[in-house]
């Protein structure tokens, strides 16, 4: 998709866009005035056996879903997202990563990638934006850039503290 002229802040961007939810993730590459889909990640939530999570009349329960299973699912999902994003970030070498993630996963992507990528990571919005159109996602990023000071240039920080 060619970026519309009205999205002026995105025309010269070199970025990856990550749109995540509880079970899905969409990754896009933003470069040279175009946006292209890179990856669609999908991970299903675990199902529970017949004797978990139901109650009999009289207050006797058949058992609650295993909290360890929920935590294991979350760790699997985090590992999958971190692996895919890390691979793409190293392969594509963008200057910026724009993130959309659910409120209850606040900071997850930044935490997973903080020490693994050289790009600047910006969380654009919290919420479930996986079903939104690409045009709407781009408008949110354009608005984010307009409202914030966003560093979109690649900088080599290694020599910043060198004395001349």
C-alpha cells in the first residue's frame, strides 16, 4: 500500500509496525513511502478439560482452570512474539518500531525487545487494533508523531560521549 500524501509524517519513515492482541499479531514494514505486510502471528489460547471450571449445584466445584496453564500460555505467546519481532527487526533494521498492544499487556513488547534491538520503540495506542484497517492504523501513527517528538532517524550512540 502506498502511503497517502495526507499522512505526511509517514512518507519518509523507516519502521516496523507491530499490532498485537491476546492471540494475534500483525507486523508491517513501513519504508520508502509504502507499507507492506510482513507477518501474521496467531496463537490459540489453551482449552481446558471437561472437569475444570464448572460447578455443581450445592457449591461443590469441579475445579478451577490451572493458573499455571494460563501463565505457560502467556510465556509461550511472549516467546513467539519476541522471536518473530526480534528476527524481523534484525533482518529489516528499521529505525523505529511502532507498537499497538492491549491495555492488559501494557509494556510487554518493550520489555521483550528492549535489549535486543537498536530501534526506538514507541507505543502508539493501547487496545485491540488487530481488526482495524491498515489505513486507520497509519492514521493513528501519523497522529502520534504529530503530537510527540519522535526520533525517526538512525543514530549511532556509540560515539556520543567521545571527546573531540
